C-alpha cells in the first residue's frame, strides 16, 4: 500500500489541475468559435459555451498514463481506451446531433477494449450471496454496463453543476468502496475521476461558465463504468448511481423508445415567471427525476441541484453499506 501513495498523489494532482488550468482557455476558444447554447433556466438570453469534454479527456489520459507508468496494469489501458472512445462518440454528437441509436451503439463499441485486454473477472459479486460465475453472459454485462453508465450520467446533466457534482459524490464513493474491499490498485486508479469531476464542477456550478456536452458526460460515465468493471464492484457502482439510473428508467418508461432528448418537443418541466422550475401540465411530456422533485412545489435551479445532491449522498451511503455486505455471505 505504501508504494501506491506517491503515484496516487501525483495522478490526482495532474487530474485536478490539468482540467482546472485548461478550462479557462477552452471557454475562451469555444466563445470565439460561437460554440454556445442558451441556458434555458436563466432569465434572458444567457449563452453558455460547450462542450467541456476535451478538457476532461485530457485529465483522464494524463493522470491514467502516469499511473500506468507506475503500475503497468492492463486495467488502466482498458479504462483509457474505453473512456477515449466514449469521448469521441460524445464529441461527434456534440458537433452534429445524431439519432437516438448513435450513443448506445458507440458506447457498446467503447466497451470492447475491456474485453479484448481481458481487464475483467467474469464472476459477478453480490452482497450476501457471494459471486456468481457467468463467463459468457458477463461479456454482455460489460457492454451493457458502459452503455448504461454513459447514458445515465448524460441524462442527469439537467441543470448547472448537477452532472459534475453528482459524479464527484459517486466517483469518490466508488473509490472508498474499493479501498474498503482492499482492492488498492484499482482504488488508486479510480481517484482521478473524482478530482476531474471536482475541477470541472468549479466551472460548471451555478452559474455555469461551460456545459460538459455529450462528450463530457459520456467521458465521466464511461470511465465510471470501466472502473466498476475492472474493480469488480459493478453492483456497488450501480447503487451509488441510483438517482441517475432512476432518471434514465423514467425516460425510457415514458418515451418507450431510444431517442435523444433533444428530439423531443414536450419538456418535463417549465419555468415560472420568477424563473423557478415546476412540473409541466402537459400530459404527453415525459416523466423525469426533476419533474418528480418539483411536482409538489416549484423550486429554483439551485434548490433542485441540492435535492439531487442529497439523493446522491443517500445513494452513496447505501453503496457503502452494500460494500460492507460484500464481506458476509449467507
């Protein structure tokens, strides 16, 4: 464990400051290129540049390459490749809105390096019940996991600071779980994700100076899923991600097809005259986590973010309990 302290410190510093330092020039560049969208939750024509994905992927690659130099693990290469492909999928979608099929298929391709590099264990671990051996089925679970984590993080990007703040909580929870299970090497490898998310949150929080875009959200989500797979903590990772998973489930349950949310005309929430969010009265609009949160009373964007962060913290608590339950078997 002692020999892992130095690479952990170096990689976390690189992860945080590469994103933190790169963000201002990226914001300036995107502004000059007029790559901005309207912040629909603000009064007036407030424009916010996007995407922040390029800075995030630089943070991922730089920090993980340093760790690979120290640890020489195939798992690190798998995380880098999977995350990089997910970034490219998202970046293409940022520049040109693709159909609803594009991101799931692209993320499925992004999962392939994990399989080809053998950076996984086909035994799926459950709390209390122990491990289940599913060598063939687990290959499908790898693909499914990356598709789900990528899209769920993308779906929770509903307002200023929520996706990045949510990932700060979820990713550090995953790191804690790996330390508790004494999977120290993967725990160290997972730490940069939390610091990348934290650095980005500085610029993404209310009022946002930059949006992550699909490239940013898919980068964070795919890296999270890849860490869960190589660290053999898939169930724990899913528990920590519950609010985002619920949001995705509500979307699919009401829309009943795979489609990009930008293709839908009916919005689940609307703005009041004092620019608070309230549930729409349109019966044809999809149900979402935010719509449920503001169903009873209208809330400001900041108040909605606080509620979602509280849900994320509660899910983090459940994930840690799940981690300790992994030590016990019926």
